C-alpha cells in the first residue's frame, strides 16, 4: 500500500500529462504486456509483441534480461523529459548521473542473479547502455509504433472523459474515480495495490501529474522525484471502435460508446461500473457517466452492493436492443 500526502501547493497543480511518453510507455509495456489483464487492454500491441521474430525478438530478449520481469523499474528509466521521441527519451536517460544509475539498477537487481551484461548495465557501461537503447528503439518501433496513433487517441479520450468528470464532480470526485485501487481522502491519495513496495510519501510541492495509459500494467504506479511533479500512471484500456463502415443505427442514436455500454449490459455477467469500463475500453469515470445517462433515460437501473454499483437493463433498455422483455439483462 502506498500513501501519498499532498499539500495545497500540489493540489493547485493537478493536471494531466499532455501525451504519452514514448520511452516511458515502451518500458512499462515491456513488463505489462506479459500480464493477461493488460494484454486485454491493448490487444494490438500485445499481439505484435507475441508475434515478434528476428531483430524484434532479439531486442525483446535483451530488454527482458536487463529489466525486472515485474515490479518496480529503476526510476531513471521513466523520465519526465524527452517527450518528443524515442531518441529524445533515450537522451534524457543517458543524461542521468552515473551514481544514480548504479544505485537504482542495483536496487532493481537485488533479487536477480548477476550476469556479465547486468553487471555492466548496473555500472552504466556505455556499451551496455547503447545495447539497451538500440533494443528499446527496435522494440518500440515494431510493437508500439503501428499503434501509436490509437494509443494517443486513447489517451486523449480518457483525458477528455476525466476532465468532464472533474467539471461535474470536482477534484475530490476526479481523484476517487481514476481507478478502483486509488482512493482520495483527507489530503491523502492511497493506492491499495499488490505492490512491490510500501511507503508513506509526501508531495513535492510541484503538483500531481496524471497519466492514464493502457500499458501501465495491472496496477497504478507512482514516481516521486525532488523538484518535479509527482507522476501517477494508472491503467486505462483502449476504446474499442465500431468496425469501419458497419451500419450501427443504435450508435447513431446514442453515440458509439454509449451504445457499446448498453450492448454490454445486454449480455450475461455481473456488470459493475469497473467491469463496464474494462469491457468497453473506457475509464471508470466515463463508464459511470454513460451508465448515469442511460439510467436517466430509463434504459438502465443501478443498485449499490457493498463498494460496487451494479447495473442492468430495464425492460425499456432490453426492448431498444431488440430483444424485448425476454432478453438477458446482465443481472447480478
């Protein structure tokens, strides 16, 4: 469990990252795409990673050897600088002082067997760092490059939805709707996750930078560096698009995303707000907004059960889907 205590200076500077960081995203993805839950959030990159051959497969082997398979990555590998390109991100990594590289890599390797390449990487050896940079560039271009436009669209989609939630519910409502593992209360952001480290941290006074990403991994991550905003990266699935050219009268009536939510509620299962968001490929806050709009239209009913809100179709909603009252309503 992580507790992050934010002061007024931090809360006055809460904002979303302008865009995904090419190098930071790639490094998180190298870990995250081995997780089945994350692979479902980003099926395109997951498929390309699994199908890698030749130089891309060799690059993946280098990265798997140099990076921990799970858990905390050395902080210097996910810089805030270098947003422009992979090359700029790698340049930001190369600019990190050698002492910091050695300390953070040594900590990351604490439970890994030593190998010649790992020892050279931990010493910030120029040849080892060059090998790492080339492998990362090759892997990024082959696995993430073909999907970068969709990843960027997904980021913008989630930021737009979260911004609307902020406007409607304030900062308290926004922070409590980011992810089921994130809770905001009494100036403390608590991350209740199966984490590889536990701590109680204070903000830096430079704000909180929020970054939704389908490649964050199965749980939120936090980066705290002096004189920098605290970075909070949290899982956010890619939106699932309606097939190009396919006729969709319901989508034209309700909007593609809201129609997808309604259709999901027409299937079997226990439809919590979180489950709806994951199934449709939208944030939890966006799923809540869409469910609320459908409820206001009389198409959906919602009840609270413990800490979750369960949704199901009303007879009117089932009729709109074309199944009448006998259509499965996705009850509890």
